[in-house]
C-alpha cells in the first residue's frame, strides 16, 4: 500500500457499514456492524455513535482493546485497524429519580423527545440488525423475511423513532403504526419538494 493514510481514509469516508470487534464478557471475540464513523482524525482516531447501554459499550469499559474493519466492496479488499476504544458520554447534571430503570428508559426513547413509548414494527436491511439490537435492546423481536430484510418489533417514543427512521430511510422503514408511517412519508415528500425548488447549478458553471 503506497499511501496507507490516503487509501484507508478513502475507504473510511466511502464506507456505509464498518465492523467493530471487541472481547465479550466471556473472553471471546465479538463483532458488530456499525454505521460509518461520524468523524475521523487521519486514520488514528475514529468517532462512532451508538447506544451506551449496548453490550459492546459495556465490553469496552471492561477491556478497551478492539479493532475496526473497513471494506472496499468494489475491489474486494479491506483493512483492519486495531487499538483501544474510549467510551465518551455526557455526565448527568442532576441525580436520577429513584426507581428509574435507566436502561429501559434509554431503550424506549431513541432520542430525548417527550412522550410515552409506542409499539412499532420496522422493516430493515439485514446489515442493520446489530444497530437495531444495540439501539432498541437485545430482547427486540426479529423476523427474517428471507429476502435480505428483517422485521423488528420495538417499543419506543414516537417522536424519537420518527427522527431515527428519517436518518436510516435508505435501509429501514416504519411499517406500523400507520399514522407514523404517513408522517414520515409526508416529511420525505415535503423535503424532496423543498430540494427541487432550488435548481442545481450545471456542472462547470461559475459562481457570480
């Protein structure tokens, strides 16, 4: 590899899914699919976001050693980088209410929006299964559809789920409840209408 930083950096920037490996509580290696890094500092520091109640986060708190694997599917090649993982999170500014089940509270609220948890059914591409389990909990009910997709039954806040679904719209959609599915569809339609209102400059045109 003539220029590792350039080659690996390009793979990281173009990746949609990467694989993060860690040592689980029984001492065995485990791997989870992750969305591409949110940011990177060269090829030495990568920033990922995930649910802090996930198994991999608990594992990294016990043993920070891990590796991340990037795949270039066009040329059927990949690169594995090993190192240590640091878990960063905001500190609570006030004591938690007594009796609060924090893990359940976080699982039922994808993002910190108010509202009660609802039952929802998602249909996602197979590559998203680890992310769904990390986000909504290992007890999430899954059903393989046999066509490269799976259905997941989750219990979470509607506003947070809508925000989450819009970010994953290319690989996941809400099937139920119908009213939430309609809301997401309307948001996508409205967004597209806003985009097409502004003409895209022709390639090679100069800005005035």
